[in-house]
C-alpha cells in the first residue's frame, strides 16, 4: 500500500482515477448512465442560474484537500456568487465550495462512503451545503452545516420542486430530472 501526500495525489495524471483516504489512493465509484445523467442535469440547471450571477459549478474531476490526508472529488461543486473561487490552474483546491453534491451509486460501500465518510469530511472542511441525490429511489436530500459543524437536513424531496437553499429564486423541477434520467433506461 503506497501512501501519497495531497500534492502527490493532485499531481497524478488525469487518467489515474481515485480519491485519497488516509493518504491512500482509493477506488472511486463506478458511475452508471443514470448517475452521469443526474450530474449533467444538475450542472446544466445550476450552471444556468450561476452563469447570470457570476457563480461557478464544476464536475467530478475537481480535487479538494478536505483534510490533511483526505482528498475528495465531489460529483458537482458550487461556488456561489460573491465568494472567492479557486484559480482555474489549481490542481488541488483548498477552498471549500458552498455546495458539494454526491450522486449515490447503488453499491453498499459507495452509499456508506457518501452518507458517512464524505459527509463528515465535507462538514469538517467547511462545505456549507451537502446534497445527496439518489437516482435509484429518486430522492434529493439537502443538508446544511450547523454551528457545531454537523449537517442537518434542511430539504428533501422526490417529486415536484425543491427550493435550493442559498440560491435565491432557484427551484429545481425534480419530475423533469427523473424524466431525463429515465430516458436512458
């Protein structure tokens, strides 16, 4: 087992997959088509809202130093308008995004990692809102970091519209999301 520093992890070639857990490169989830459709739909809809307001949304290849020996790559990351953003050239991001979104894959190991490990790491890193999107059961859960640094669920839905905390005037139409995801089946 080879241990890597955060810098070594960040400097790995782009074609080398994985996240850093306790200094060890670990296998990432294997996204299926539904997972990728959720990610692309979210990037489009969040991106359209953010573009007019000078915010930023990125996909899953952004590498975040969430702890001294922890490196994660959220499926979707959002920096809201008015916030400092990382430079485009940064390979290792040390600034917490406002929103980190993980799309849950159906394997128990990945579900545990998203619900427990990443939730704890993102909260400690300072990510204000953590979203879990589960295409298998068609749910969106939004958690907000409280004053004690723990996530508390502030919104959850499986259909209709869900208002996006921190994004004034933005509501996502979940029925449209699930139709889009279902069109690949």
